C-alpha cells in the first residue's frame, strides 16, 4: 500500500465555514441532495445505491438525515457566489496543482458516506473543515479484481463523470485488503492516484476537495 499521510492545516479563515454559516448564507438555495439507499448496487440513477432529491439548504440541514449528503462542484451556482472565496483560500493554502483544477464542497451528517470508487484525476486533495471522516483506500492491484458497475465504469461514463464505481459494500467486505485513515477537523489528505476509495462521515462534516488532471 502506497504511503499516505495526513497533515494539519487548521486554517482559522476556512474554519468559519460551519453548518450555521452555510445555513445563514444559503438557506434558500435549492440544490441536488444525494441519498444513499444502500452501500452498493448499480440500479439507481447516478451510481451505486444513490438517488437524488431537490431540497433547499435550510431543509437539508434541518432534516439532518444520515443518508443524505451534498456535493457541489465548480460549475455549481452556490460555489460561484456565496462560497467562491473558499476556493481561493484553499488554493492559497495548498497551492494550485498543475493541469486543469476543479474543486468540490461537501456537506454530510454523521452516518453519510460515498461508496467505493476511483477518480480519473491524478491529484486529489481532501481537507476537512469541520467533523471527522474515515477514508478507506484500496490499491489498484486489489481493486482490479473487484466487481465494477458495467453501466458506471464504461469509457463514456468515466470520460463524462471522471469516476468508476464498484458493486461492492466495501465497509462489510472484510476479505478485501484496505487501509483506513481518519481525517479530523483541520487536516488534509492526498488520495493516491488510481486508488479506489470510500468516505464515511463519523461526525457531521464539512469538507472541500481540490483535484487536477496532472
């Protein structure tokens, strides 16, 4: 398993981005909310065990549903307006990766998760602003024998979405070699290129990720 380190940042400016901050500034903003209905399977709309619903941020935070999480990406209106400064701050702290750079903003309550997948991006940095994430990593060699979603690992899908999803509940697949890493508030981790990974929120968590294709 490739060495993976976690390092502390504890940026006081980014730490201002709490659930209360998001609710105060974006309460009426309507967004896609991901609903994890199971920990694997390829019969849902987007990828393994996932479907969507439209909610305002205020509704999402008030519900505090452990099955649900929000992921905003570069083109999302919310990131271009109320949270635009977060991207600039993140790049200032971590440095701008080479190549095409994208970023994502994550909101999830305790118990929410993303199922096992790998990303096409070469650089994948994850910074936890608040909360606690457990990251599960599976090496390319060990992941190569795991069942993949034929629909969500096609060349066209990966080219469009930049990810491949596995048809396996990695959280209960004890036979699969893996490494688990805890990433706490104020800490950052780099996901090794080509590694399959899954994330669980062990606390209500806000995180940001910075990726690039070089």
